[in-house]
C-alpha cells in the first residue's frame, strides 16, 4: 500500500471520528484500510461490485448517449457564453441520462429509446436524401413534368432532347 493511500485512509478515519462515527472508523481500520491489495485486484473488485450493482438495471442506450452528448454541448456553450441556463440544462440532461441508465423499468426505457430512434432515423434519412440529391446534380439534370409534377432524371451533356414522362407520357423539350 502506498504512502498516499495510507494518508487518505487516515484522513477518512479522522473525518469519521470528528463526525462522531467512532464505530465506523474502527471498522474501517480493522477491515479495508490497511489490507494490501494490488491495483489489479482492486480493479477486479470494483468491476465485480459495479457489475453486481448494475444487475437488473437498464444500462446505456442510444438515447442516453444522445443525452450525454447534448449535455456536453450545453456545457461548452455555457463555458463560452457564461450562461447559467445552459449550465442548468446540462446538469439536468446528465441527471436524466443517469436516471435512465440506473432505472429498473426496462419496458419504459425501451419504449423511450425506440421513440428516439424513430425520430432520429427520420432526421438522418432526410439529410441522407438531400445529400444523395446534391451528389446526383453533378451528373444529372432533374426536371419536373409540367402536367403531373413527376421528377425525371436526365443525364447532363446530351444537348436539347425530347423528354417523355414515364408516369403520364407527356412529352416536353429541355436542354440537358
């Protein structure tokens, strides 16, 4: 055990005695404080305790990750603009995220995550379609039929051509 660990343990015992918890301080001195454990053993012990604590709890999911990411963004905004509202919002988002992770109500958290995934998929598919549209503009002209408003994709560089709509069979002339 390092000197720093012994000092920390003694500080804890002193604090407990000062607060009037002499029984707790004696128990700490007798059991955990001066036992020699390697750092690997301590890590395994803490991992087992954490695994035991998390049994039956919901854990992390995509919505929780989004909440934590939004909290980090709010913290950065709070630091840049010294906004207490953003700081409070960041704290609330972190608390909500941890509440969801430690919750034992799996069905409710699963439903919340599915609702989040539904909305995030709508947003991502919107931006994906816009990206695809913009990438097609390099090699294709996209025209609308004058009668039925159907979109028609024509390759660029073919000159003036007659286009027939595949939906209503209307013919119109455009430059490609």
